[in-house]
């Protein structure tokens, strides 16, 4: 592997949406589904510019991780929570720790926010190293039966309290783009 210029992680600037969208699609082999999901989220109530993080190297975006607002339907009331999706790194610089830095540094920023939890659908052998745990083991219900039990994970943030359990409710953008769970 050739050397890469130093990488910095920061919040995405609002004018970088198109570049981030292109990068994210490239990270997923040009999958237009990722572009459709990003477009739908960007135009929804769930989007917050401060929750979109990029990795930059030599003035170029090389990685991205997005958190959007969702709802936890807890027994006593609804709770604003976050969903991590998607995360991707430009193919030419994958496997160099950029994704790890994006997730680690962005979770550090999220720890200062009022949201108590971050949920994701992800590979059960990858995300536990960041502190993600099986959601069902902590009293959470996945938003779809098509999400494998071990892929539905949660990361408790400092604002989490024990009473916060229940069902995750995805923003409608995930449903409208058929980006929930596994399909045959």
C-alpha cells in the first residue's frame, strides 16, 4: 500500500454533501441504494449537519460516517436516539484505519450530546470493539424482523439511563428506500 497524507476527522461542511454522497457510493461499489438513502435522510427531520463526519486527507474526502436521529419507543415516553448508517471509506484507502478513526472520534463527540444511545445494523464481529453491544441483550427491540439478532447493536452514551429500553423506530427515510434489514 502506498502512503497516504495525514488524515483528519471533522464535521462535514453543508456544501460537501455531494462529495460525501459520491464517496459513500464508491465505498459501497457504486451502490445507488446508498445514494438514495443519503438523499432521503438529508431531506428529512432525522438529518443534522453536525452528525455527519468526514475524514479528509490532502484536501480530499476519504471517509464518512453518518448519524441520524431516530426514536426509542420506551415504556414511559419516546426518547431521541441516534442511528449510525452508513460508514464508508474510499476504496483506494480502505484497511488503513480511517473507518476506525471516524467511528472512534465521532463517538467521542457524541458523548457530549444529550442523546443517550446509538443504534446500528452491522457486522457482529466488527462493531463490538468500539463498545457496541447486542441490542436485545440490553432490552431493545429491532425495528424489523429482517434484522438479524446479532447485527442489531447499541452503544450507550453518557446520557443513557437504565429505564431507557424499548423498540427502535427508524426515520421514514430508511423505510422509503428499503434500507432496513436483509432482503433475499
